[in-house]
């Protein structure tokens, strides 16, 4: 059974934060470049599918994903 979406989103954000803590020089690279790799696109697809599957409007899901990026990176 999948975890409720708030816990899933929090786990996603914590995972991103751990990666950036291990690789702090990646922050500038990620902040200024678009998402292009298959793995990164898959992560965003999973995040958006989770939000939309929980009943979130697709436009709001995209805004939420962007906000998570700003919170994790910024």
C-alpha cells in the first residue's frame, strides 16, 4: 500500500536534500539547468502522478513540484 501523499512528498524532499548535502557543488548546476535526464524526468513524473492521483489539479501539482524545488534547493 502506498504511503499517504504528504509523507511521500516529505520523503521526496528529504531525499533531494540528502543528495545535495553530499554533493553541494551540484546545487548551482541544478539551479541553472533544465531537467533533461531520463532519471530526473521520471522523478518529476512520479511526483506529479502522486499529487494528481491524490486528487490534486494538474496545474496545482506542477506548482507544488516547483515549490518543492525552491524549498529543497533554495
